[in-house]
C-alpha cells in the first residue's frame, strides 16, 4: 500500500473516532449558550469537561500509536504507552486494563505494534470487559500478548485477514488502518502474528519480534 493511501485510511479512522467527543463538545457549547438555569449550566460544563478529556486522551493515544511521538531516539518509555492506554479506556470504566509490562522501554516500532493491538482488542470488546497487556524481552527478541475478555467479543473477519496479511490492500477499509500498520511493522521486522478465535468470551493476539 502506498503511503498516501494509508494516510487516507488513517485520517478516516481518526475522524471517525474523534467525531463523537468533538460533536459532544459542539452540542454542549450550543446548549450552554441557550441555558440560563444554574444547575443545568453546571451540568453542561461537566459534560463539556468529560468530552474535552475524552478528545484529549484519544489524541494522546493516536499520537503514540500512529504518529512520531516519543522523541527522536529509537527507544520509547513504556510508561508513556501505559498512560495513553489508561486515558483511552479509563474514563468510563467500560474496559478494565491490566498492565503486565516491566520493560522500561521498547523501540518505536514495537510500541506502535503494542498500542495498535490494544486498540484492535479494545474495539472487539463491544460490551466492555478486560484487557490484559503483556510484553517480555528475551535473547531472541520481544514477545507481545494482548488478552481480551468480555461478555461479547466481535472482531471483523476482514480485519483478521488484514492483520494476518491475507487481504488485498485495495480492499482495506478505514477500520483496518491499525491492523494494516501492525501487519506491516511486524512483517518489516521479520516477526510473526498469532490470533486466536474469539471463543468463550476470550481473544488472544500475540506477536513475536526477533532481536
């Protein structure tokens, strides 16, 4: 896939994800302009604050997952990834995040793989649940595992194909941007992706990246 085609997919995905909180901000401002009751104005301001935080948290996450965040060096502090993931999922309590990464840093490519797998697994938890995130360095490289558990897990079959490199690039939809990025980075690094079937409310996604 050419860079401008991926940029188009990515922009569509980002606009889709930011539409809801930014739209809520716009609606809140309009309500606030017409509302004179002190209690209702306080409620409007509360909703505006929630929407602003959601927008900021998503932007911080996307900046690390898709952008050039993390400084100019190759290694990125994994605490940045945890803060970004906590911000993305921690607001409404719909998804609980378990963080099992002791490594103080990892490469930018590995961090992008990690965050995009978190995004994919989080999207699959359509009724909420729990995400456990793990990564471990060893002599042969780095292993990343994401475990999603919830009452209902749905992952698009086409997204699976994109993640595993079994899809035609021309047919990839904006929702597959994260999966395509993961596949590309893992493939370029000479690694492998493993994906379990979402049976009994559990989904496992793992990658092995050589040193």
